[in-house]
C-alpha cells in the first residue's frame, strides 16, 4: 500500500511528483558541488559571473540526463531537443521575435514619452565585442532555464497533473521564483507569469524547446544589452542604447525592466499571435512533407 504512494503501478516508475523532487535535489547537489570545487580551485568565484552561470548550466544538463535516464526512463532528446530540420529556424525565429518585442517596447516608450535622453552608445568594434560578450551569459541562462522549466519540470508536471493544471502551476511557479529578483513587484511577478505561458506555448505548439530557447535568449539579451533596460531586475553597466525613465514605474518597469510595465502586455499578445502564425505555417509544411 505504501509503495503505491511512491510508485506508479502501471509503469513501475516513481510518481511524477517524487521524480520532480528527486530531480531538484540532484540539481542542487551537483550545482553546489561544482561551485565548491571551482571555488577551491580558483580561490574564489564571483557571484553572478558567467562562470557561475556555466556551472549551473552544466549541473542542469547532468541532472536532467540522470533524472531522464533513471527516473523517467526516457531519453534526453525526447524532452524536445530533437535536431529536426526546423530546430534552427525555430531558434532563430524566437531570437528575432524577442528582438522585435524589445525594440517595440523602447519605441512605444519613446512615442508616449515614458523615457527621455535616448542615446546610442556606439564605439565600432568595441561595441560589437561588448555585445557578443553579453550575449554569452544570456545564451547560457536561456538554455538551462528552458531545459529545466519547460523541459523537465513542465513535462513531468503534465504527466502527473494533466496539461491544464500543469500549465497554470508552471506559470505561477515561474512568477513566484522571479518575485525574489531585485526590485520585483507584484505587477512584475504577474507579468512574468505571462512570460511563462509564452514560453510554454512555444514548446506545446512545436513539441520542441528550440522556439522557447530562442525567445528566452533573445529577450534577455535585447532588452538589456541592446535596448538598455534592466532584465528582471538585473542591470548591465554598458548597453548599446541608454535612456532615463520619465514616467511611473508601472509604465516604464522601473529598475526591474519592461517585465514590470503594463506596456509589455499588448506586446506579449502580439508575440503570441506571431508565434501562432509561425507554428501554424511550419506545422502545415511538416504535415505536407512526403
């Protein structure tokens, strides 16, 4: 009887909730061990550095590999990492869509007078190198967060709770986790919930994680490094565009960034519609392929 609480009699695997708990513990253990080892080897480890992000990404990959193999009894690739012909197209479309979203936000804020003193900080090759250096950490974060949240966690939640409850729970969890970020507000947490759904839609509409990864990487990179906003409360020292807020935080997002502004809501709806058109087109092409 007690075994029934832990193990699904139909397939002999741990129930989804226990698999998720075990995965989180494995991830935390590997990440902590990796950071401790690197800190000992280097004599320190700057908090929030690209190296820390890389350690977390490696830990997430290893933890997912272990959990997928021994707990889920499925392959790593089956999470939505198949190298299909549309994988790169989805990744690049998501990246470009996020660029358009961030650019539209800045344009709207300029038009409505929500920001002032807009400047372009261009220094030729130095600016290009700066942007490339800022792209790397955003690539790392976009990869491991999608692998964990829309990959392992969401898909196990769907198995255990059903699709609708899993989607709602995942979105709320995503918003709650970002509520601890610097300068977070109730409004920013609610908007992060919407971002969670946007990325879930990217996975559900394609069956793959590439579209969501491209969007995640692109949004963090373009809103901060390129267009000069804070990214979920984190501010870059140097950005391509710079500007000053000229309206209340609920309009500009303040020090949390566009995810704390009501202006982002219609932009999210436009992005969702663009994703619908994109995935409808690619799915139609796939269905028509011989």
